[in-house]
């Protein structure tokens, strides 16, 4: 098994002489097997190795045990060890993120700190089993971050994204090498890793949360994948990993074609990147990849940009000049003559005075302003919601709504994505601003509060209250966008169908 991993690392050029490898080690079987193999590989290559452990402050004594096992093993194997503690539950509340997203963020921070600590640039280092590398050598060394993903992780991700709905990128394999990140055991499946742990008598711990089926991924891991391997094909996981790898190649090719399309039909302007209408007309199958390229160029990253954002940009083609939608990272897209301009919201502006003469049509602009002034609400038919995922434009904002079955999924904890009990909604929905008589239920006893009182209690300035968007049924407010939801419509164990509503756009957040 070690020879297989060594060959895989060489094939992908994961480590070269002089590298410093920071290995993420949770204490679980995957990461402990990876650490042992990296230690063995050190005898054949000249690179430095350091184990990095993150204590998330979630599982109490069990998490303390994990840290202790990794620390003691590193002492035994004479591997430098760095550990970082984060109060993830507290940070999640502070940052208004879910636990999973917060966990990812602190792990990224831990590796940044580990790099500084390893080179002796920070006084927080807690190295054991070896000395620090001289800071004078820092400029000549390359940092590699080793993560313990395997073939089963690829298969789980593929199935999870496929069932939730995704494009090719969501079906693509986890890459063996991406920037400074390497995945040495991505060529192994879970059973191969377990066999290696037993054979080499490598100590490891088991996270009790991975043994339950409380999370969707665990259900895929414990129920779906075993059935596929036992009743369909014993090599199902490997075949899915191979398919994901092929999808990665296809996705990479299409991304290059999208980049070509941007070069052909795109134009750098003072306020952003302009894409002509021909960009979508001539090669529509590739256009979405080109839009993602533009997102990445403007934001410096592709994370958080979804197919929904791509579709919302394309939807502007059917609207009048001057229409605008907001995008993540303070970006926006503006419908102009002959195409769409993408750039920073501040540069694109909120009003006509910020438009160049070629983009400004005073007649159409006046009509747009009149229409927006009259558009006090958008009605949402339940019949339409139940037959398709609905995209709703309200002035300069975009909402996405969809309905799906409650299968015990982890409830979204995002500020602008909310889940509601759909079957409790009896009347037509509307997206609008406030009206006299609006109210919402504020506790599980059914106590109601007038919307105006809610605004006062939340200390929302009076001059902003008329512009805050609401999801309503009649006079009852289901969601103050950016703020709380109605207690009566929260997800409960008896909930059968869930309405997910996602808000894209707007710069003022109220919570």
C-alpha cells in the first residue's frame, strides 16, 4: 500500500527536495495512515514534516483525547507537532456561520499560523519531536499542506452533489494537487486504509459523530455506499472516483473554452468586464464557464459563485438597459446596450448618473424608475413553486425558491438562505416591503409582534425600514430578509416539505 502511495505522490509531483510538508492530522484513521506514510517517505526524500492538529472545542473530552493521541504519536515518531484550539461554536455565532463553514475557516487559519510558527516567526509555537527550521531558509522552501482525502470522500462528494443538484464542477474529483495542497492517499479507498492501519499497527481514534446517521454525508457513507458495493459492484467506489476524475478533465477543458470565449467576446472597461450578447448567442453551452472565469477574475476566487449566479447574470439579457443584480463579494452585473457589464457594485453604481453616455437611455431609464416605484410586491403562486425552482426578480434583487422533502438534513444557518415549513403556508406568498398591519410570530407560544415594533427592538433606523424586503403570506411576515424568520414556520421533526429561499443581492444587512 505504501508503494502505491509513493508512486502516486511521484506521479503528481507532490513533494520535492527541500519542501516543508504541514500534514493535517485529526487523529482519525485516514490522517494517521497518511502521516505514517509521509514519515516513511522521508527516509527516501529530503523534505521536512510537521503534524498540524486543530481542536474545534466541540466534542469535549473526546476532542482532548484526539489531540493527546496525535501528540503522543508524534513524540514517538519524532515528528514536530503543532496544535491550535478554536472555540468553534462561539465563533460560529459571532461570524453568523454554520459550524461546518466555521470549521473550514479556522482550519485555514491554523495552517497559516502553523507556517509562521514552524519557521519561528510566532511565539505561540508548541513544537515537539524536532527543532525549528531556520527562518533564514524560509525564502528557499516551499510549503505543502497534506490532507487525508481518499477515494470514498470523492464518491461521497459526487453522490451528495448529484442528489442535491449540481453542474459538472460538483461532480468533478477532488484534485490530488491544488496550489499548495496535496492529497497523498487520494488513490486509496477506505478499506485499503483500514487494512494498512491494522497491518502496521498504527494508532488512531474514531470520531463518534461519524458513527451516527445524523448528517447526510454519514448516511451516504454508512448506508448508500455499502449497498452499492455489496449489491451492485464491489468496485463501485473506485469506479465513481475514476468517473469523477474524467469529469475533472472535462470540466478543465470546458473552463479553458470559457476563457477563450471571454477573450473573443469580452472587453476590459474602466468599470469592469463587458460581455457582448454574442457571448451567449454563439456558444451557449460554454458561456456559463466563461461567466465563472469573469467572476474569478473580478473577485480573485470562485468560491461561493454558483450556477444560480450564472443564470441570474444571463437573465439580464431579457431585461431593459439599466437593470442590475448584485453578486457575492460586492460585485454586480448591469444590463447595458449590446451586453452585460460585470464589476464592483460601487463602480457600477446604483443610479443613472453613474452610467456612461453609451449605456444611458433616458427614456428607458424613466420607465424603469416608474416601474420600480410601482412594484410594491411580487406574488408567488404555490402551484408554480411546486412545479419548478423559481427565480424571482424584485427591483434590483434576485430570490431563488425551491421545495424539497424533509429527510433530516442539517438546517442551513446562513443569513441569506432560510428554510421554512412549506406545508404550513396556506396562502399565496409575496415578496414586498412593509405595509400597515404586518406582524410576525416571535416564539413557540404563538406570541405575535407588530413589524414596526420588531424594527424598533432591533434598532433598525427608521429611514431604512421602508427598503427592507419581506417574505409574507397576507399580513404575516415569514422572513425579514437579513433578519429573523417567523417561529411558526420553522423546521420541525414533523415537517414534510421544506421551502428554501435564497436571497442574492443588496448591501444593507439587518439581523
